[in-house]
């Protein structure tokens, strides 16, 4: 099967977390199953090659749409016509069997290109519910009507889709997957000191809740915090200094995927307390390594982390509650070990990369059959 993935704003080549990493995992698993995958993303760097064949087997095409520099989503909209035209030209030469789009801007160009070659569209919203007004809201409702299938990443997202009027028979939940062979309990462990270690990972954006974790750390004097991820961390450093915990916070910057499991294994607890999270990648990586997770009950995290089984749930933006949960978990070695064993079992049973590919392919096969009927009319 030829599968075209459209992700205008997130390239799998630059992925550490979030949508780009999810697409990288899915594309890799699909290629391992013998399918042809091409990911189309907007060109945001003049030095990057037009086409890149990855070691995992999928190809990434950088589509020219506006200036080749990073642009905010709203600033990409005027260039979507250029993006759609490029897709249509390519797909008329080599039409995909199915098009999978991520995010509303990708959906608009994907729907236009797919319509020309009569290819069915599977759509993933990724941040549904953030704003249902204006051009984005109109676009998302248009996509809901035009897409052959909507693929949600969590039960919470599926419920939101139904609330917005998407037919239940048009929606399925296919969660994010993780490489459970790379992220596993056995293997090298990064060097650490005698303090209990708490780890967070991701971009230092406000909605990821890192400030809440730093505030919680100020209520504990026997633990250190490791912050993994690239980006401007000046604001977090300033907050850590003001809270008096800077000497117990380690900012690693970017960590290559191959080195990340050793760092995750070194943690006693991994914390995931964003205000929203459609994928839950950091939690999956931790659980695959047998490390318990403290997480907010938002998006995919509500499904992934089972309270009192693989970790603990806490409310978002409540650092006092977070500190209490961390103190309880860090004080009980047996509890953490039990959670870690259950976490690994849950990932292998439900969230392996292979299972992700199987469930996505089931959707693709269903809609591809409809697409073939349309092309033969």
C-alpha cells in the first residue's frame, strides 16, 4: 500500500517529542510491514534537501510553501495553495492509496490534493478543541465532512469529536506507539547521584507544566529534577533560581533518541503534567523502561497511565498535589517497582509500535477499498 502522510508543521526528521515523533514511529512501523510511506512537510530550512530517504525506510518530502523558514500556523495559511498544488502534481504522477493528514492546515491541502486523484483521506486533529472559532473552526468542520475516516489518539478526543457532530461510525481511536525494543528496562543507565531523580521531557513551553514541576520540587529537598529537551530554557532557569532549587535541576538540552533510554532508566519517577497532550510519548517511553509515571488526566495520558497501577494521576496546574504524589511515590521503593512492572506490561500489550501499525493499517485498508470504488466509477 502507498501511504501519503501530510504533516505541514511537524517533520519526523526533527522529532524528539509530540506529533513529529508519533509520525516517525508510525511511518517506521508501516515500512517494516512492507508498505511505502512518504511524509510531506513544509520546507522551513533552505539548506534541507527536497527529498530525504530515512534509515527507517520512509521518505520525507519538503514541500515549498512560502519562505523556507519556521512560520507560525496562522502565517502558513496564505501559502497552503502552493502546498496543495505541489501535492496534486506529485500525486497525479504517483497517486497514493490513502492520505493521512495531521492538523487542520495539513488537512486542507491533503483534502484538495486527494480529491483530484480520488484518494481517501484519514485525518488526525492532534489539538482539537483548542479553538473552534474563525477559519480554523470552519476548516476542521469541513475536514470532518470530507475525510473518509477520523483517527483519534485517545478516548477523550473521540468523545470531543462526537460532541462536535462527527459520526461515531467515522471515528476510531489509534493511540501513539513506542519502540519497546529501544525503550526497555534492561540496558545502560545514565550516571546519577544519591538524590532521588525526577525527570521531565519535552519542549519548555508553558502548557507542558514544567513550571509546576519546579514549584513542586521546592517542597522536596531530597530529590533532583532532570529536564530533557531542546529550546530556550532561560525562563525555567530563572524560576528555578527564584524557588531556590537551581542547584538540584539539570538541564540536558537535546538528547538523541539512542541515548534517551539510559537517561529515562536512571529516573525514579517520570512526570508528565501538561495541560493537554494528544500523544503521551514521554509517558510511553518511561513506562516501556519500567519507570512509573505521575501524569495529568488530559488527552492520551488519561488512557496511557492507569492510576494506582502504572503510576499516579494528578490534576493539571496543582503543584501542591503534584509534590504530595511525588513524595509518596519516591518514599516507597516497592510501590515504584510494582508500578514499573505493570507499566512495562501495559506498553507491550497495548502501545507497541507494531500494534500501532496494525490498527492504522486496518483503517487504511477500509478506506482504501472505498477509494478504489470511486476511482473505478
